[in-house]
C-alpha cells in the first residue's frame, strides 16, 4: 500500500452505491444514495473528496445498481432499478444529468444494447428531468 486517506463519513443513512470517473479527470469518484432516494456524487483526486454535487432524488423505490460509460463520452453514468424491476440509465456529466433511457422490467440485465435503451424516451417525471434521451452510442 502506498497511501490513503479518510474521505469522511456522510452518516448512516448514506450508502456507497457506485464508483467511476464521473468528471472525466482520470480519478475515481463515489456515488452515494440516501435512504430517502437522494443521490450524490463525490469528486475525488484519488484520496480526498475535492467536490461533487447532488444528482437529485427519484424517490426511495429507485436504487443505484451500478455505473458505466453507457453513452461512450468518457464519463461514467448511473444504472438505476426500481422496486418494480424497471431499469433506467442516467447519462451524466459530473453531477449533471444530461440524458437517459428506460426499459421496463428487463428479462435479463445485460449490456446497454441488450436492454434496448430507447432513443426517444423522455426521462420519467418522477426523476424530475425533462431532457430527451440519447442512444447508448451517444448519438
């Protein structure tokens, strides 16, 4: 081990859900979700939190289940799943949602292309977003 550092303690109602490079600066960032559904990204420089921001609150029935660069823009995005089984992707630029797509109750969660992410679906009202979705290729 060459080093490390404490990133702090957000409290017991916050849970680490995903990691990825959400800001595109080559350092891993952390995504937290509160028990009430609120999501927050911490930008890090490797061993210290240096920034971040709230991603909003889709409600407690939505859970962050992973991250990946689904739109191939060099920045990590978030994969959500509802208690009903619906999967949803938020395409991110740092802590800003720039697009997304949904596929109702997938039979098998796989790669974004297997989920058949819609290129015309608008983000659900429950997510508090109105940006039109883009394809998983970023076009």
